[in-house]
């Protein structure tokens, strides 16, 4: 039987500069730390200020190195369709992918075959559209996090993540961020 601090989760968050990948990583990291879990992480964000790729590796559990190897991630949160394609190879067989996409089925035929063969579950969420409708276009990352928490599998309760968002968000963005998270989760306001 696992103790609370023996969670085992490998998470990849990917997007482009300006989409809040690093803030989303902080949400998961801060929540895990508050619950007493061990956390290791690393980011690559070379040209992120110019819209380049940002990839965050996050391991929650008894790990010794921060990078997630290809084919071993449990969960992928992709804040952009193209970044979903670029980082899909990080997912393990049976992993779960959440993508910010208004097009529910955007995968091309060859990739669909790969997803089926490897039993990878995919969930699309129109995070940009939802965040824009809430008047907070920069909160699409939190919509996607909410969508991911609506499915079983992550070792967090929605209220634990919500508390972290409220705690680490600057006060002027707190309410819009919480509304975006709740919308992704499916909670009516």
C-alpha cells in the first residue's frame, strides 16, 4: 500500500511562449509540495518569449532525476495542437493526453493509428474559446488544467488545485483564473 508521499506521476506540459506553461507547472508543483509529495522538475524554454516551444517535465514521487524520458510520461497537457504532436512521444503506452483545441478530432490518420495502437486516451478542450468567453484570454491554461482534473487519474482533488491557483495567482488575476479553472472542470458559476 502506498503512503501519501509515494505518489508516482510523470507529467509533461507543453506549449509555446505566452501560454502559461510555467505557471501551470507551478500550480501542479505547489499543490504536490503542499500535500507532502516529492517533486522534481525541469523546463526547456529557449525562444519562448518569441512564441517558441516550452516543455516542462514534472515528476511527482520518489525520483532522482527531473527529466521525463520519451515513452514514460503518464499525462501530457498540450496547450497547443502543434506542441501536442511534438511532445506526444513522451507519453507511455496507456497514457492520457489533454490538448487545448477547438477541433475535437484534429489528429491526422497516421497519428490516430499510433494512439490506438498504444492505447493513449486523448481529450480535446477548447481552452482558448472558453477563456475568451470569460473575458480572460490568457487563462486557457487553467481551463485545460480544469479539464484534466475532471477525469480520474491525477493524484489531486479539484479543490486542492483550486486552492493553489488562488494562493499563487496575483490578486488582480485571481478571480478570472479561478473562473477559468472552474469552467474547464465543468463547475457552473
